[in-house]
């Protein structure tokens, strides 16, 4: 039996549009098959067009000679459907590793998504708090602008009366 620890999950699956996927090239590589045979198996799948459209995407890669050749990306469900017929102990171990790799990538994507949601929530909370402070500061500033002239007038009036009384008390006015 093949040791699952020898498989590098991030090489087996990748992310596309927020979902874990693999390619027909990787399936061929890991299962020790020729890519043309994996493509043949894909074309012979007996499933609905809806399933194919939801789980397989035609793409291209450039080979060592510089030729553009077809390959497919596939979801976990597409992968499962494709490799169902692959048999033997080695194939079973690789299927298990692939399932674990898909689950691992799904978890990685969820963690990233959760992390961004947490950061977004914190930023939104801080924004609301700062907005509230700014709003309060604006109301306080407006109150100050309304009160300042009246208070300055009152201070000046009291100060001038106090000055007059000080001068009278010091005997400057007779």
C-alpha cells in the first residue's frame, strides 16, 4: 500500500474560482497513465451533460514541444466519477490521497475565506465606531460654534464689569 504522506496535496489539487480542482494531466501523472488514455476515459464517461458541464472544464496546456494540447480541469465530483473505474491497491491509495487533497484544499479555501470575513468584520466595526465618533465630534463642534459667540460676549461683559469694579475698589474713579 502506498503511504499517503508521500503525496503533496498542494501539487495534486489547486484552486480555480474559489474551488478545489485538479487536471487530467495530474490524474495521468499520479495514476501512472498516459494523458491520452485519461482523455479517452473522460470522453467515455456515461453521465449527464449537466454533470459534465458542472464538473469538467476543457482547457489547454503547452507541452515540451510548444504545442497547445487539450486537458480538462475537474472538481472533486468529476475526479471521483472519472477514477471510479481505476482499480488495484495503488489506484485505491491514490484515490484516497486525492480525496484527502481535495478536502485539504477545501479547508484551506474556507480558512482563507473565514480570515477575510473576520478582517472585513473588524474593519467594518472600526469604520462604524470612527463614524460614530466623527458624528459626535461634528455635533459637538456645531454646538461649540453656536455657543462660542454667546459665551465670549458673556465673558467680555462680565470682564468689563469686573474691571470697572476693580477700578472703583482701587479708588481710580471718584
